[in-house]
């Protein structure tokens, strides 16, 4: 919030994206875990065999780690895309400003 108040919006935006991506993995894990649990557990332990709590925790932990990696990677990719777009916009603005200055100087 300090960065936003000091009008350093790009730094604030990066911080917010990192903050959200480091926490949203919990929700993403639920979407990943359910189909993987069904597939993995049914293949490795066909019914009526009871699935151990250890195996359930391993699948749950593995999908949590996968969701964390996916979310943080996507967050960093988004920050990179925004940075590239901002740089391109700044270069375009500078070119436009330089052109106006050149026209005023010659005209």
C-alpha cells in the first residue's frame, strides 16, 4: 500500500500480482487435485481396495506443489508481459515526443 500511496503504481502492481499468485494456488489445487486423485487412485488402487491416508496425502501434497509452481510461474510471466508492454508504450511516447520536438525545431 505504501508504494501505491507514493504513486509507484508499477511496483505496487508487481507486488500485488506476486501476492495473489503466491496465495491463489490453494484454490487452483482443488481444481487440479480432484481429477488427478480420481485418475491416480483408481488406476493404482482399483475398488474395493481401500486407499490409504498416506497415499491420499501424497497426492494432495503433490497437487499442492504443482498448483504452487503453476500459479507463481504464471504470476511472474504476467509481470514480465506487463513490463514489456509498458516499455514498448514508453518507447512509443518518446518517439512521438522526439518527433514533435524535431518538427518544432525545424518548423
